[in-house]
């Protein structure tokens, strides 16, 4: 452990901003979404996702469009692997290109962290179907092939974003909302009557480490807004940050969170609700974070170095006006945390 980690400080604090979004926004206008994502977070913008546009703009379809030498199409039951790129793959890639064009337009001259999101290997394996209709998760060989294809696709995607925004320090976020279900054997089979067996934790960890390895010179964040995020496993997998819904934490999580902070892992704490509601004052939104810090016995001055404030999950289900308010609220809550850590 280096000196910067030994007292609980992140060894790469400059690669994370004080606040950012999770990924999805409402609506279907790429330029408006890019304007919102970059204007709200000058220090830590993100590449927005607009699932309201339809199949191919949803998180699974968007990431399926990144795969190399693997292709998926929409079936009534969901996304299914096929032999060749079809209309759905072309649509996913077209929308991503549109989003990148808009991001490039609104990040001229940007220097500093910039976050891009994709579905991680285990949630993708739980959601994508093989030709027989069962999840890729049911076939260990298919899981290996999918992870390798995803890693290569992410490598190309990151290179494209670097080309378009050359001053950015890219942060790769892997969305893994199904990770806990994969670990516990709760992913249902196609029939719905059984579940796929739990995947060995060491295999889950190794696969995540391999896919995260495509981001050779920058941080990788794993995001899940599901309960029981496996903080210790993710830290062992070598990720730089963990993004989660703060309201779902339990006392069981606290020891693992404390260990993660002391090891230099960034916490992306989702404290702002993801759907329309009345927002508290910014200080109230981060009160729970301060309380957790005191319980863990962590130094208050470490808060701004270790925590990034985000919405609890994506904002696709919010109204456009609320989404803008929620992102602005994240910025003010992060400022409150930095100005008044105690």
C-alpha cells in the first residue's frame, strides 16, 4: 500500500469529479442530453444514454452494439445473439454515433474526467439470450466469449471517445445491476420455473478484472443500484470506484465500505432520487453520508477526496425538468459535503 492509500486517501483523486450523473436521461434528443450532462457537471461530465428512443438505445442493446464479432437482435423475449449484424445492431450503433457527435460538440476543450458507461459482463450475460432462448449465463464457454467480445468492443469505444475528446481522462463505468443475482443464483431460466446456478465468486471477480483491464490508464467504476452490492468482491477485482444507491445500504455493508475507502476506492454515492420528487436541501441530501463517515471513524476531511455525489440510479424515468434539477442538486450537495464535512 502506498503512502497516499495508507491514510485512506485515493491515489487518483484528480480522476474523479465531485459530482456526476449515472448514465440515462429522459427524452430522445442527443444534443439536449449532451448539453445537460456537460453543462451540469463541468468537472465530471458523462456520455448520456437515452433509452426512450427504443431498442438499441436501452442499456443492453447499446452495449450489444459495441460487441466485436458477436451480434444481437430483438426478440419478443429480449435481446438474442445471432449470426450477423442486423437492423437492431445498426440502429444501436447509429444512436451511439449520434450521442458521440453531440458529446464531442459540447466538450470542445474539455480537460479532466469524462465518464462513459456500458453494461458489465455479468449483467450482459444474464440479459442476452443464446439461440436456444436461454441466457448466455447458462453456458460458461459462451460467457467467456461474450466477455472477450465486450472487452475488445470497449477498447475500441474508449479509443473513439479519446479521439473525439482528446483532453479527457476517461472513466469507464460498468453497469452491473444483476451482479448480486448472478452471485446468488437468482437469475431465472427462460421457463421462469427455475434459476441458473450461482456463479463462483472467483470466476465473477476474474472476469470483471479482465474486462476492466481494457482501461489501462484510467479508472473503472462498477455501478449497481440493486441491494447488497458486493463491495469486497469489487475491490478485489481491482475497480477504482463503486457506484451505488446510498438508500439501500445496510449495516452489513459498512465494514466493507470502510475497507474500500481505506484502500483508495472512490465511492459514487447515489443520494438524489432518480424519479420526480421534492428535493431536500443539499446539506440534507448528504447527511447520511456524513453520519456513515462518523460511524466508520473516517477523517471528515477525507469526504471530498473519497466521495462523488450522483443520483441514486439513472434518470430515464424522470421528467426532463426534474432530471435537470436532480443533476444540479448533486453539484450543490457535493459542494455542501466539501465545505462542511462535519
